[in-house]
């Protein structure tokens, strides 16, 4: 009898573990959000929140239309925008139920866009809401835009069929090819904001007019290809947004972003055009394939200083001159020129961050905190005033690994 009772109890307990997901959501009952945009706007003289979502149309969730590329810019994008306005983020989120006949599913949203006005006024309330809302993924990419976030959601993808995939493609391509934009997710962004001695940075995305066919035929040297030509609006990653405490204070350009990425050890790939003594001006292209950096704080006689050590490796990818590059001396000249150029980029970025923005985007204070905690306790309250005047030295060492399939440039006769 005892054995039968024990077996019955075990079977009941096992049955309890075999139950289905109590919180499951059927695909036909949800509205899948792919991008979220946050703005601050003024309506009838009152400052309010504007929350925008890009939602996939149901037929695409059912597999009737592919989500891959090949149809970008052609036909209708398989998604629509739902926006709502309210006094709080929670109110705007709840207001979506009056517009969408399904329950929102935001866990699929991998892109979060922050409008410029919101970023400049402060992102503290946004961060609070994100951390409290369980469905928002902390690995979603964070991007700041000039103007309104909702306008980014209105842009048309060029290659991919879905805008979120287009933006993800821009992010991934930049990481493996360009190093012209800083990439960060929500978790990393929040960690920067709450870390003592560290100011935050985020990706920066901008809207521009798509150049029409044939426009390039009339461009002269130095002309911009982003002028308003009446084409559809599309997107590109451009630089890095800089925060001081919780507010946006400026944007680093492409070159300054490269310097920033080198300084913090996150430059992965990119082309550097060099001027080398004895060669024609700007005739050598160095493709960086690997870079490492180390920020070293130093305290001597009460004076705080830092050294940024950078080691980079790359390949020789273009040479327009006729001087031989096959000799070790020529290689050393090019390596020095590459090191000097990287050093110059980093120094320019340091100057802008310290003098113009007064933002410690390199985390110098945080490095000081880890290495000299007692010193940090003494200067923590005044670090914002101390930081712009600290000395930062930059040391760069480069190494060319490959020069390509040929050693010298062919002479065309």
C-alpha cells in the first residue's frame, strides 16, 4: 500500500512539471514590435512623451512574405508605425491598446531610437522605465538621432525589406568594415551612465535623402552625395553621441569616432590614408585588422595623469606612388606614419571630449577608481572640474603584417 501511494505521489509531481507554458502567447494574438522610438514633444504648450513603435504586419508573421533582403525600397514595407502621446512613458505604452487590436510583443524589438530633444533634456526617466518594463531587452541596440526618433521609423530601407534588419545590417557592417560608429546595447549604455568616473556614449544615426539615379554623373570633386534630391529618406550610422551625466552634449564625427574607438580598444577594422615622407601625398592606404589599448593612470606628487597605450596591426592595401615598399626601411616608414596618424586622431578626440564637451567618455575616472581607490575618494566629488585639465599621453605602435600579392606598384608605360 505504501509503495502504491508513493508511486502515485511521484506521478502527480511529474505531471505538474509537464504542464505547458502558462504565459505563452500565440502568434495570432500578438503585435510584434521591431523598433521602439522615444521622443519629448510639446503639445498645446505642454511637454509630453511620444512613444513610437514599428510593428510587423500579421501576414508577414504568418510567412506569406519573406523578411530577407532583395526588395528594399520597392513596394510597401511589411510594417506600420503606431505612436502615442502621454504625460509618462507608462501612459503612452498603455495607450497603444486603443490603436492595436492585439497585445504588443516588444521582446522582439532589437533597436531603440532616442530623439535628440529627449537626449539633451536627459534620459534618466527613460532608463528608469526601461529597467522596470520586463519585456524590453537589455541587449537591444541604442541609437541617438538628430531630430525625432519617429522620423527614423518613417524611413525606408534600401536593401532589406524590414527597417529593423536594415539598421542591424548597418551596425554589423560597421563593426566588421568601417569603425566609424560606436556600437552599444542598452545594458552597456546603462552601465556607462551609472559607473562613477565614466560618461556615456551611444551610436548616432541620421536621416538623409537617397540620391536619385544619374545624380552622381553631375557631381564634381568634393560634392556631397547627401543633398536633397527629392528621393526617399533613408538612414546611415554617423559618428558617436556624447553624454555628460544623463544629457546629450554633442556628437563625435567619423574621424573623432575612430580616435575614440582606438583609445578604448574597440576599433576592429578600418582604412587609414597616410602621407609618408618620400612618397606622394595621401597615396598609401593602411587597413587596420586588429587593435588593442590600455589606459594607465598615474599619480605622482598629487598630480594625476594618464597614458593610453595602443598597439595596432594591419595590412598594406593600396599604394599610388612609384617608390618601392619592399624594403624593410620603407615598411618602417609606413608603420611610423600609421602610428602618427592614429595618435593624431586620438589626441583630437581627447581634446574635443575634454575641452568642448567636458565629458569623460574614456572612463579615465573609472580607471583611476580601480587603480588608486584612495585617491579617487579624494577627487570623486570634484572630478568633473579636474578631468578637463589632466594630462593624457598617447603612445601608438603599429605593425604591418601583409603588403598584398605584389611588392611594388606596377609602372604603366
